[in-house]
């Protein structure tokens, strides 16, 4: 880099740096309870952001911290297909060939690949995530499956990085409750929709005590409706056919 200052380290300093780097590589991965979504290991995206309001809540709810890429194995866990039924979800929301769709908080791409198959070669999937490591995991799956219609997008907590008036369906699977800037993000999502476009949230049912997920990773339908109404959306339907989650559809509210 032009104008950069070169710093020469003494041999002892170099040895110390190498020792620390080696120790970091040998550090064990955190142990995560497989029965619940892993908590964020670094939570840099969440904790570095300004609070939603002066109390750090949004309409009475404290956002959950985003899952770290170090817990990404949980996204592809055994049994998830039976619980979340991705093909059934895509049937419920009416995703079809030729559409441009967005998988917000795509993680390792558990939903992105079925979405890509569903919209076909004439369609497109915009797969966004806050962590480049998650997008790297997605890229491995895309390469292995030889999929060509998924576009990975590195978003930020206050920039969804979505094109204007270009998307038919925006899907949040176990993600909306982690948004640290929900009003900002959902305004950008609303602006990204084409005429007739819709937003779909898949969230664990907080009303059901048998749903064995940490409370901050669940939402009631009442809370979902309240928040989306405040963000400029009208409720369309809630499908309760999944074992532990609901599929909630919204469209932009009329001006």
C-alpha cells in the first residue's frame, strides 16, 4: 500500500507471534447443545450495532443474537428435513419457476439450494448473510451441486444489499427474530419487492411450550403481526402445518 510504514519485528517478537498463531489454531471449537440453535460465538454484527431503541428492544422484544458460523453444522443437522420440510414450505408460499427470490440469512444454504431448484434456470436466488464464512459454506454446496442461479451477497446489519423492485418472494427462515435493525432492514426488503411480491417468515411458535428452542429464538403470531405492521406490511396468512414452526406471509401495506 502506498505510504504504508514497514515495521520490522525483532526475532523474539516474531517467535511470540508464531506461538500465538499456533495456539489459536489448536483452540478447540465451542461445544454447542444440538437441541437448540447455537448462540453467536462472536456476535460482532449484533453487539456492534446501536440498540433498536433506548432499552435495546423493539416493541417489547429483545432480538436474539445471530448464530455464529462455528455452529453452522446445526443448520444441516440430521432430522431437520422432517422438522422444517423445505419443499413443503416452498409449496405453501407458492415459489415457482422463473421467479427471483431472496433467502435472507441463508447460512450454509439449507434453503437456498431447494429454492434454486424450484425457480429453475430462468429464476434467480439472492442468498444473503452477515458472515463471509457462511457464504463460503454455501459456495461449497453450490459448486458440488453445479448450481448456477444462486448469487451470494454479503449483507450488513443495516444494509440488506437487495436490488430495488426486483424480487418476487423474500424468505426469512429462523432469521427475522435476529434482526438488529428490523425497521431499516424491512424497509429495504419492502423496497426490493416487485408489484405483487411478498415476504415470508418461518419462525418457531412461542405459544407452544413443547417447542424446545430457547425463548429468544421463538415468536408468537401476535408479536410477528405487530412488528410487521409497524414495518409497513399487511398480514396475509399463517400456515401452522409444520411440527414446530409457522409460515407467515405478508405483503406491503397500501400507502
